[in-house]
C-alpha cells in the first residue's frame, strides 16, 4: 500500500519486456520504499542486463540526481553561456520597455 497526497491506496505499475530498461529504476524505488520486489521484475532486469552486456553495452542501475552536481561547462562554454544570458536580458529589457530592436 502506498500513500499519495495523504490518500491511501494501491499503485500498480505494468512493465513489459519492451520496458525492461526501466526495471532497475523500479526495483530501486521499491527497495528504497521498503516494498517487496517481485521476482518477475528482478528476472526481467537480470535478463535485460545480460542482453545489453552481450552486445557490449555497459549498464548501470540507479539514476536520479542524488549526489550529482549536474552538467559542468568548460571555461569557453561557461563564457558563452554568460554572454548569451547578458544579451537575452538586454534584449528582453528593451522589449519590456516598449522599445523596438531591429
């Protein structure tokens, strides 16, 4: 049983073989919530990982944003992004004041 916005009820997630790449995330969510992980879901994830590894692809489970600091610009990209923001503020400021830019 899960709580959603203060309401108790049941939540169902349907996963088919075409969605196997998401099984790891679902397993992680279930484990973090203390819920039981269905054996079929674990088997689907193990099978998916084996297929991907056989193709030479590296699989990692666990995603989300915990512990990450996001994308980092190199110095040139950072400078370009900063200049772009300044330009946008300048243009938007003039448009808001009713001035036309040609």
